[in-house]
């Protein structure tokens, strides 16, 4: 009996340690690469996004918000994409197309700038505010207040057709899009949930409706990722569309927020070290690493390929930094060159800490079982 009690206590401690950890490897392991500051102007530069060699952000250097571009292929050259006496905010990018919310007419409309051609296009013209744009390929989505509440709308660049996606009277906001899937934060159940819409089928469906708040959803391929308050703090969760499985990515007691995803890798701002730092998690390998711990003020990351960008307050105002991962690391991290030793097991187990939990629980049941298979109390 004494042995069983000791075993139960030991396993309980192990359970608490495992539950308090993030899925993946130790957080102390650092991603290999180099980081650099992108912008050169004083004042605040925030909300960076990235596509290929293009890094775009919201910039306050002239006393109001403009949109600036940095092209990694030509070196340290910044240029203004949107520069007006009124504010342009909330940039999003896909390929060479940048979309923003623009206040030049006294209310916010959605505008698009094609970096390749230099052409600017006004997408919306309703007198109510249209904000929070997102873009993937030929499809632009945004939040729209023309119906008094906030709805999600979509615009097809090829067909020039605008479509209302949500009709519920509650507010829908924070839209994101990848391919034919649109996701957003939804208040129809009285709290913050995540919903999705399939453009091909025209079907809307809930992703997560937990009674706690789920916010800032992003999507890529088969995965929807968001920040989740069900444990009382912000954690990162993931939903696999094909299987309908919900998977915790990082459930550390400190806050994890503003996730982004690219090539099956998730980045977020993490509070477990000091301040907030940028972390990365590879879905295929289950590995978690630190991207940058150079500052206590890193937030709002975005990722594409081997580059991660974020806003950083280490110099007193918000600046934009980029981390370029070593190419030799990228193939392994993205699951492209995984050998049998690291690959097979990791691919079969995207659930992070849960195989460990299962093993611990199994051990608990064995230790506390009698000969007849019934548990001793």
C-alpha cells in the first residue's frame, strides 16, 4: 500500500509537469539563423506582414499611419506604398498584392496595391467602415459595418464580385483566409468563438465554441490556429480540418498570443521567458524552438518560408525586425528532409504532450490495480 501511495504521488507530479509544458521540445533550443532590423526611421512601425521578399508594415514616421515596403531582394531600401494625410492601417499581403484599410474618404475602405505593377485599386466604397482586410490569391476578405453590426465580406479580384459571408446579427471580426477557407472570431454564442466558411461549398461551420474566449484565428492548408483562454490565460490551439481534431499546441501558464502559420509552422509571441519573445512550432516534427529572445518587447509575428518578422520595442519605439533561418535548418524544420529516425514517429503523433500523458495514465492504472483488474482505492 505504501509503495502504491508513493507511486501515485510520483505520477501525479509528473502529470502536473507535463500538463504545464508546451507541446514539442524544450523551449531553450534556439532556431538557427540571423536577425536584423528592417526599418530605419524613428517613431512606431507595427503590424508587419511578409510574402516572399516583401515585408510590409504600418508606419507612423510622418505623424499619421502610412504603409511601407521593404524588398529583401534589393537590400536596405524602404518605400511608401500608401502615403496620405489620412491613415492607412492593417496591411495584409499575398504574392505582390497588398491590401489595407484606408481612411482617405473620411471612413475606412479597403484598397489594394499591386507591388509588381504599381496599380492601386479601391475595393469597397460603402460609407460604413470596412477594416481588417486579409488576402489569399484572388480573394480579399474584411470586416464590414454596413449592416450596423460587423460582418465578414469577400471580394473576388478576378470576377470583381463582392459577397456577404456572414449574416448573423452578432459581430464577426478578425477574418483570415487561405485558399478556399475563411476563418473569423464570432460572437453569436455570447462569447468569442471561431467559425469557418468554405468558399467552394458555401458552407459555414463552427471550429471551436468553448465557453472561454477564442480569438485571432489564422489558417493554412488543413490547419486553423488561434489563441485560447480556456485555461484562464492565453494558449495556442490548433484544429485539423480533415479530421475535426482539436489539438493544444502550447499550454504553458504564461501567455501565448497572436499566432501566424506558414508551411506547417506556427509562430507566436510568448511570455514564458521575460516580457514577450517569438517562438516557433513545427506541426510535422512536434518541435518547438525560440526564434528571438534578444528583446523583452517582441510581438505580432508573421512568417513565410524561412523568414519571420515581428514588431519590437527594444529601442524605445516599435520597429520591425526579421529573422532569416539557415536554409539547412528549414528543410528539417518544415518536414521536407526528415529521416526515418526523426520523421515517422513525429508525423504519427502531432498531439505533443498527449502520448506522454497516455503512458503516465496507463502506468497509474497498472500500479493501482489489484489482481482482479479492479482499482484499489
